[in-house]
C-alpha cells in the first residue's frame, strides 16, 4: 500500500502495478480490467498472456496489492509451500 499523510490522518492507495514473473514487464490495473476478471473467476485469479509468450497468473493479496505469479505446467495456480 502507498500511504499519503493528510491533515487529521492518512489516505492509503492500493498498489495496482504488477510484473510478469518471467520477463519483468510491468502491467498496471488502473482501469480495474484485471480486478474485474479476478472477481468473475471462481478460483480468485486470472491468467495473462505476456508479450514474452509466457502465461502467468495475477491476483490481489489481502492488502489489495496486485501480484503476478508463475503457474504450474498444467496452467493451475502454484500452491504455497511452507
């Protein structure tokens, strides 16, 4: 999140820029195009085909920050491993 101090408080803005995890190309979701795709999808993420030819996933985390991540070979979301 990006915080901006104002009189009597702060305004927080969500980080809406994310990168392709393969080539690093920066995407911006300023018009909520990807957010709407994520919200329509039951899995909670959407797939994006980058100009580098790779497909990656994109979602928003609990802090409303846009994040890009690699997908498994079969196109499913990579599971968190602890």
